[in-house]
């Protein structure tokens, strides 16, 4: 598999945390659902706009890729490190050494191939609840990848048919009541010819 699939984005997204008010340290907001899912949706929409500009077809959001994306996002959260490789033992998890090996988690009658792009960022807690931030968050992740030739070539490759995105707010409010780290895991996939016929996809 091309080496571009194994390159980690080194650019870091930094959103301003000026002027926010701290909440009591015993309050732990839930950033794992509404906030991140909307950012994920915006990221996919904006990536597809960029693909169309380049004459490429938009990618279909498809939960067929979720087992690979969710597994690796959880692995990185538990490990506390951004990595494509699952070469450290993590309690309670089965490790799949590379993104290609995570194909085993998918329905191979429908998904023929996949690639993985990951990145990191920082966001303030107040911004995590601000709809304007969702736009900024997705914009910055688009910029993060577009500034990396290998990642951008992968995400805009005409080979791919579908996409699944996990934006994970890695936050422990008791540890840091102001800001949260974020990891983004993007899985792009190629349908099998048989499944394309079944779905009516060209």
C-alpha cells in the first residue's frame, strides 16, 4: 500500500482559548456525541466540495467503515498517542498492527480497500459548544490535511467511494478545565465491484 497512507499529519490545529470562563471542576461536559458528530458531518461536506472542485466524485458517508474507524480512534484515545500503528498492548482491545489489517473488521463482500488519515488539534471547552466553532473546527481540519500533500492526495483520490470520520474530544475536565485535545480519524474506502452493482454506484 502506498506510503502516503502511513504518514501522520504533523500540523497542529490550535483554536483560541482567550476570554472563556471556567466552569466548576466537578462538572464534566459530554463532548463525545453532539459536538463531534456535527464537526464530522461538516468535515465530510467540505471535503466533498473540494473533491468536486477537482473534478472528483463526492464520497458517500458509510458506516460500513465504522468498525475500522471507531476501533482505531478508541485505540489512540486509550494509548494517548496519535499513530497509524497498533503495536502497543492496550488493555481490553485486540490490536490490528496496520490500517490494512483493520480491513478484517469490515464486510469484505462490500469493502475492497481502505486508507486512513489522522491528525490532531486543540479546542477550548466553551468553543466545543459554539456552533461557530464547529465550522472553524472542520475548516481547520480541512486545512490541516490540505497542507500535507500526501494526505490531500489520498483524501481527494478518485479511487475512493465512501468515507467515515471520527473526531474525538480527548477531554478530562478535572485535569484541564479550559481546553481539550482532539484526534481526527478519517477512513476512506473502495466498494467491491459486486457491491457497486448492488448499490447502483458507478
